[in-house]
DNA sequence: CTGTCCTTCAACCATGTGGTTGAATATAAG
DNA sequence: CTTATATTCAACCACATGGTTGAAGGACAG
C-alpha cells in the first residue's frame, strides 16, 4: 500500500536525509548496537550522536531496549518498507514514462512543431 | 554500490521529506507541469511553491525546460532510483530479521499466517 | 559510600528551512 | 505602447535543526 501515513513518511525521509544517521543505520545492520557504539565513529559529541539516535527512534526506524546502563538499539523494518514502497511505486512509474519519452523522441526527432524562436 | 553519492542522497531524501514536494511529484507523475500548475493545489504563495519546485530541481528529481513564459517541469528518474537502491538494500536485510520475528510470533501465537511476497 | 561508566537533559548558539511580502524580469496579448 | 501573465529574486520572519557545553541520573565496581 503506497498511501501509508504521510506523517510517518515525513519523519522517515527526514531521518534518512542525514549522512550520520544513514551511517548509524548501516552500523545497526550488523546487529544490535549501544548508543556509544553508534556514537564512536563520529567526531561529534556523545550527546550530539545521542540526538541522532533519538531522531531515528522517533522516526520509528530504531527500537531501543535498556539493559542495565546500556541502551541497546536495533533496526525496525516496517517504516523503511513503507518508504521503499513509496519510492518503488514512483521509480517504476517514472521508468515507464522515460521509456515512452525515449520512444517519442526517437520517432519524432526532426519534427519540432513548436514555433518558439529567439 | 550502495554507498554511492552520499551528497545526492542527502538532497533526495530531504526533498522527499516534505509532503508538499511529494504531492508535487505525484502531480508530475501525470506528465509535464508548469510551475503554476504545480503551485495551484496548495494554499501557500506562488513564490513559496516555486521554492519547493526549486528544491526538487536542485535535488535532481525534476528537470525544467523554459518555453516562452512557462517553466515546464518533468520528473527525473535517476536520483529516485539511487534512493530506492539504498532503501532496497536495507529493507531486504531487515525483512530477513522480520522473518525471524514472524517465526517467533507464529510459534507463540500459532494462529495468524502472514502473506509474504517473497 | 565513592567513584566511574553510559546515557539523557537543559540551555544555548549558528545555521537552515518553510513561509511571507513586494519588487523585478521576461514573455505574450491588445 | 500598455497591460496582463508566468516566474524569479531579495529581504525578511518564525521556527526547526545540528551542534556544543555543562550539568544530572542510574547502574555497576571497589
């Protein structure tokens, strides 16, 4: 279903628009990670990295479970799947359209009907 | 492969994170649109909508061609495909995890069998 | 209890964002 | 020419964002 929640798509795409967060997701693809494990690769402050994790969490891309003094994060698939579905719908549609345009351009190459001049 | 151009992914995902822009893309899926055609459905100013179009353009999602006093926009598939590739990589990975979760839920609940496409 | 580790919180700052307005450009039409 | 249309531009505003710092709160070790 492409319709999805507009609201959640906002959050998901916004979360994905940051390279730090995307890299965190890549790390999380290797399994559960603590906040400090997620933060270490970056040159920013711990608190700064923690904010990024929180952004991923509120976007629904990450689930957190507290174990002692560690906060262990793991990936959540559903919102990503929704975003992917959205994208897939359009990429498929647009590639069809590009094909059609390609054909049109090929067949009507020399026929420039528009009379615009300059 | 999946890493690709970090920079462009930033712009594409950010462009997609706004519902106004996503709706514009939906409109553009129906074919070429002028700026005013894209702007009409929204309650915001013309200049405001024009800014959104520009955002889509700089993200590479839209190509513009000026014909007289009209600026005609059309979709550009490539950056979308890149974003989709990124997402697909992770969703595939995460769907494996979902499968594991699914199995766990099924063994616990033993009632609901999901219909999965893969 | 004391201290150390992992983490969040609150305050703050610089910059970016979405949005407005008002003017400016360029093209078309009368 | 004058006027209307289609669009951008520049300036500005309120607000969110990414980042910092300096605390503070639990959990564990000694």
